[in-house]
C-alpha cells in the first residue's frame, strides 16, 4: 500500500470517527425563551419553549399538567403572543398544544401554536410581538429561530432571526419570496441529513446487504456467489426498499397514510432486529427483496412524518416529496457503492464469517436497545452508545472497502508491470 493510500485511509478513519462521536445538542439549556418557526406554504408553526421557573415567577401560576394549569398557560401565551402583517392586520394565533416537561436541562413550558395570515397575506413576511415573561422580567429575552423554511435560503437548518426583550417586543420576520429551486434543493439536503442521522434505517439496509454474497444451505450461509449474482442481489434489495418507502411517502403525502409515531418506530426497530438476525443465520433466504419492500413501507411512514411536520401545503408537497426522496436515494447509492466492493472481495475468505457475524450482532444489540427505548421510554444513554456503534460499523465498512479496492488495484498494477517486464 502506498504512502498516499495510507494517508487517505487515516484521514477517512479520523473524520468518520469524529462524526460518530458527535452527540446531538441539547434542546434547551439556557434560561431564555425560544420560539422556533417553521415557515409553511399557507401558515407558520411555532414551537415555543419558556423556562418553567421564569414562567412561574412572571405569572404566579402553578406549573403542572392538570387541566387548570394548562388552560392558564395556553391563555397566557395567546394573550402575550401577537402576529401582524407589515401593514398591521392581525394574524390568527392558536395554541394547539401545551405541557410542562423536562426534555433537556431544567423543566420548561412547551407549547405549539399555529400562526395563520389573513386572506391574501404571505406567511413569509410578518411582524411578531412577544410579551410573555419579558414584560415581567426585564432581564429575560425570547430568541426567535427559523427552524425550517423549505422554499427559502435557510432550508432545513436553523437560522436565528433575532430576539425580543422588555421595551423591544417586536421582531420583523421576512424570509423573502419563495423559490421552487431552493425548495427542491433544501428538501434534497433534508433527505440526505435525515437518512445519515437515521441509524436504524442505515442498519436495516446494511444488514440485508451483509449476506448478499452468500447462498444459504442447510440453515447456514455457506456457498459464496459469483460477483454478478451478488450485484443482482444488492440491486434488488435496494430497489425494493426504495419502492417500499417511496410508496409510503407518496401515500402519506397525497392520501393521508399516517400511523401513530410510536408503533411505527417500534416496527422499524423490529425490522432491524430481523434483518440483523438474518445476516447471522438465514431466516428468509431468497426473499430479501420482499422483506426489504415490506419493511420499506414502514420506514417510509417514518420519513413521511418528518415531511408532514414541515407543513409545506398541498401545492408544494409533490416537489418537496421528490427532493426528499432523492436525498434518501443519494445516500443509499453511496452506501451501496461503498459496501459492495468490500462484500464482493471479502466473501471468499474465511474471515468474512466472523466479520459478517460481528457486525450483525452489534446491529442486533442496537435493535434491542431501540425496541426497549421506543416501547418504554428508557435507556437513552444506551441508545446513544448503540447509535455510535452503528456509525462505527459504517466507518469499518468504508475503511475496509477502500483498503480492499486500493489493494486490489495495486496488485493488478503490479501484475501488469511484471507482465510488461517479462515481455521485454
């Protein structure tokens, strides 16, 4: 292996390991309030967080999840949060959800509101007026953040719009005109980001690919297939998974095929457990595309939940759906291109068995952790460890694939040079 190849491999390992160790930022750890905005095609959704202690001091209200406390909190937000057009015409502000909960750091008041502009007004340009807590506590401020704007410059990433405080309670939100190209580009990026961070989706697909170079015999993975059969198997699995989740995305977007989030997430964890168990011992040999397509329908429902949360409106949903799906397919294609050389080149060697089994067992453990966490809401720490393990598996496959391809290429180059030398 050349020095350049060793340096490239070292760089891949370093940067991939850094990505694997990055943990998500806490949702709210500072004592200020936060209003997260999702700019839709027809309205704006606001995710509101007010520190519980500051709310109690400012209002003298109790902070419980009983009906009276929640009713007071809802009325307080609706009274202190106003939205207007630039010309001063009021918008409708409706608080749909409110609760007191501890999600990250100290407990907070969480609320979700729908901001609807008057007829003919754009949801992309408005004036927000916020008086909650800041009027009673002059040191307090409320940060406005644009969380999502698929048709604008900010795209899927958060963008700070500004802050309001006592004496300066108004903020102008102007995200400019909508752009179909930006909407498409941003939804492609959202699809890429979502599948990269979707460790369960990645593990399901990788586990189905692990036995692709092998044929089952007497309840075991025994015979090694030729490379053409392996490629056909991989392509059929990925295609079936793509068709499955695409059908769910289309159905959820246009036909309202939505299920409660928890059962869908539990079913996805089950799909990972089954695919990893199949990678150890053949459970459904020859039917991998059928299983990939069937579970792809369930995985697609999870994708559809994210798209639905963007509130894009029926007019722009098809383009957003196309972009989001394309982003997912780009990542899947990269996975196949990275994993396929490693699978084809490793399969004939005897150490492919412990390699395949070891990766599958790690994925199976992650599936069990996901099942427990999603069914009972416990084990967050173990879940983070499991997700880091999945990221490590992706790094291992990438490194092994690069090393094998480089080694194979160098060996062929050496053989050719020797043949040329012998010819002379």
